[in-house]
C-alpha cells in the first residue's frame, strides 16, 4: 500500500528558506566566520573603508595588518607572561594565548599609501582609502 502524506506549502517554504541557515552564521558574502574571537565592523563611504576590530589584551607591536589589493588580513599574537609564585598553582584559566587571525575581502581595492591603522583601548581602527589598481603592503600600527 502507498504512503499518503498531506502536502503543506508552508512547511515546504520554511524548509527551503531555513536550509543551511542554522549551519552557517549570517554575515554576508565578503567575510569569513570568526573562530578567533576577533570581532569586526566594516563601513564604507565614497572615498574609504573604515574597519574597527576588537583585539583586547594585545600590544600594538604584536598586531599585523596586511593589505593586498582588496584582501585584508589581521593577525594578533597574545603572549602568556610567566609569573610563578612558590606554592601557587593554576587551577583554572580561560585566557587565550597564541595567534588570532582574520581575513576578509572588500568589494574594491585599497590605496595602501593612504591607509592608517591605530590601536587604542583594545580596538584597532583602520582607514583604507579606495583605489583602482593595487599592490600589497604591511601597515604599521600606531
């Protein structure tokens, strides 16, 4: 005997719309997902892109910003400071140590000569002017 099921167009529409929605985080086509904890805000105007990245607990000397055309890579290294006291042991630690990295692609290429990077209070602010043709360069964080 054949199985008879009732067709419900609302269920079909929900299944089609939600397919993959809970698997991939919502964020747009230009950005990779962040497992590192580095959160980004990217804004655009006629002349430049503005990027704000939360990178708490890192020294500015340990941050690298690489720009190659329209590809942006942010890297930050967090270092553990060794301080052991006699008779003391660590029971539990949630702090991260190691390298964080985040890469994303902008819709147009960036003018590396006019790019600026500032790091203050755990927030990296980038100003990336738009350009027609590009070449890669590392930006110094001030």
